[in-house]
C-alpha cells in the first residue's frame, strides 16, 4: 500500500471545505501531496487564492489592456464615439452650423456643449479612447511580432507517433500489387531506378517516397523538414503576418491622423458670385489651425466664383421644388500663373494649392445701395442672407454705420417667389427666383459698432434703436423688387435694390496625412484579407516499413492539423496523397 493510502480520513478532506475525497479523482496521481493551508491565502468563503500585490495587479491590468479582445472593444467604442460628430455640426468644420444649432436648440445646446459634443474629435473622452486604443494595439503587436519572428525561424515540429488521431488521416499501401503495371516511359524508369536493393522491380524505395513528398510539399508552399522516414511540413505563417500587418496599419492610421492633424488647417469662407477668395489668413471668415500650423503653410492661390446653379425637381408634384443638384463654376489661379476653370459640386471637392475645397451650403445675397439723408452713398455692397426654410425664405441684416445724420440698421426678409397669404404676410412658394421680393424693417440710432464689442453680421441688436419702418412704426415695412428704389422715412435717405446674387459657403481643408492614411488603410485591408483567407495548417507524410516484408513493401500515411478552423484541411490532405501517389506511380484504391 502506498504512503498516500495510509493517510487517515481527515487528511483526505478537501482543503476548500467541500468534504470531497480527493482520492476519488481517477486522474489524481497517488503520490501527489496537497498544499498545506499555510501555503495559500483562504478567503472567508473558503476559496484559496494567491496574493497578487501591487505589482501583480498592475501586471494584470496591463495584460487586460493589451489583450486583443480589449483592442477590438476599444476599436468598436471609438467607432461609436465618432457618431456624435456626424449628427451635430462641429466647430472646426462648420462653425456657422454650430451657431445655427444654438439658435435652434437653446435648451439642449448648453448640455451638449458641456459634453464637448461640438468638438467630438478633440474632446477629452474621444482622446482617452483614442490613446487607450493606441497603447492597446502597441502592447498587442510588439510581443506577437517577436513571437512570430521566432516561429518563422523555428523548424517544423517532429512527426507525431500516431497520425491516425489527426484530421484527414489516410494510409496507402505501397506493394507490387498497387504499383501501376502499365507505368511506362520516364516516370516508370525513374521509379525503377530508385528502387531499393530488396524492393521488387518497379517498387519505389522508402527514401525515394519521402524525398518525393518533400519536393511536392515545397512546390505547394510548405516549409518542410525530414525526420527519418517522415516529412513534417507547415504553411500559413502568412496568416499571422497579415494579422500583424492589419493591426500595425491601424496604428499607422492612428499616428497619421494624430500627427497629421497638428499640421492641418480648416477655414470657411462665404463667396458671392463674382467675388474672389485669396488663400491668406485674413480672407477667411473663420479659421481653425492645427497645433503646429504656420502661415507659411498657406500656398498662395485665388478662387473666383463665376456662377452657381441649382437644379430643382419640376416633374414630380410630390417633390416639386426640391433641389436635385448644386453646381458651382469656379476659376482658380495659382502662384505660378496657371489658370483653370472647374466645377465644384456636392461630394466633388476641388483640389488646389495643397487644399481641398468643399461646397457646404448656398443661399441668396442682396445687392443694395444706401444713400443717407444728405444724398451721399453710405453703403454699396452685396449682403448674404441666411435661408430659413426649404423654399429659401431668407433673413439678413444691413448695417450702415457711415450714414448721416444717424446710423442705419435694417432687418431684411427675402422671398425668392413671393406670395401673399390670407393673413397679409408674405411667404416663399418656390426656392428659385420666380418673383423675388425684399422686405425691410428700418432702424436709426447708434449701432454700437464703435464700442469694441464684436457683433455678428447676421444679427442686429435693436436695443436703443428707433424703428422708423416696420411693425412698431407708423410706416410699414419697405417692400422692394429688383431694380426699385425706395425712400426711407423721416428723411433718413434711400435704398436701391440692385439685384440678387447667389453665394456659396466653402470649406477649405488642408490635411498632409491624407495619403498616409489612405496607404495605411489599403495596407490594413490587404492584411485583413490575408489573415482571413490564408489557412494555417501542418501536414505530415510518413513511410511505415512492413515488418518481415520480402520485397520492401511499406505503407504511406498522410495526416494534417489545422490551427483554427480549416474546412478544407481533409480535402487538402487527400489532394497531397493523390499527387504524391501519382508521382510514385502507385494506384490508390477507390
């Protein structure tokens, strides 16, 4: 009886407190000595576990962060975190849209602004996910790359003793009866020439069979190693290479976006037909530079808006008046004197001077001339109006600080196709200028432009001003058609509605990382496809000599082993056996 069997019953009770007899486990060695309670730390619930300590917990946290499961989760979380950036306007890309969102949602805007939703891609929470994903990917790639490099330099493993336990196993007898009796020509002569001394005429030797298997597997892209009368072959390391390339390319995308964003810049400019934009800092309506931006990064060029055209739906009554296409004709001039006229459309940016120019929006601009009470021209310019609805009912502000004797301020409403409603108010029935009309409410007084406080060009503060034409004045609002001139009340002057022009809102974007991001994106796709469609498998071919065989007969065994799922493994092993037997001139029984 072993010393273990002589232990009393109390010694056989499980230290966890379950009372189970450990000797009842058939896989437990009889001479195994259980750990004493002093060697482990028992919790209140009786479960014993080791103490990790500070270093142990840090190592555990690092392993969790750098696991592939965590990296995939962070990648999904980053995609989800980017959704708000496409749902609401962003300050860097569309600052005017942010202002409009604030006007439309005064209650919701402060909450979203506190959460940095309008600066999604530079917010604290998005940056945290971004950095964690970056660290996680680096922590995954470095050790896996080292391990993969070692695996590439390692010889294929030895042939297992029992191939019958592996997938696709099959055995073929090489005997005089299975050798093709009709084999003639060079193939049959080669087989006969390599027959062993004790082999029957035409019967291939074991050495020839193994050498032929090695040559065939090499042609099929396997790494091969001979171990006695067997061949060990493996292939599919390109699968892990593609996987590493995919994750390394993701790191490259993150680096390119992060570093490239520091050298990029984004600017917006509203451009009226006939006006020219010059790519200098002072010409932008708003400008958002990167961290490492320098004014020398602005390449000089001019861009003139020649014409803007909108096509509307005119046949479908259910969608009558809806815009079907926007098209801007622009002329670009670079510093070297080259000039080119191009079309700028929706999702059709213009590449010029190292920037991409995008068409964001459009509207109507009023061309007006204002004369003051003394008859002098106090204002003559084109004023853009912002559209308020689908029929382009637009609002705008005309400020005339140089008028005399008092400054003038006007709040205007433009109706591309004006119709008078039953209430007496005007509205636009169609977005195109079929019946254009401009309505103005006129104020006099100090506009506050000399106070040093910045004001929006689209808003007029009426505090302290006197309305001389409009709802709160004795004179009604001034309504005008293009080409008309109307006198202002109280001898304040006159205004001429010279005409209507179209304007476009342009977004000028410079990003030096675009080519790098595109290259890494293509590389990641190629790596992903490689990791998905290249199988990782091992194949063995083994010659088993028959004991007491008179003519050197032997059996050839074939088997394979896949790393992961490989539904084609058995068929691949069968194909290898078929080709090998064909090379040896051996007939396989069907």
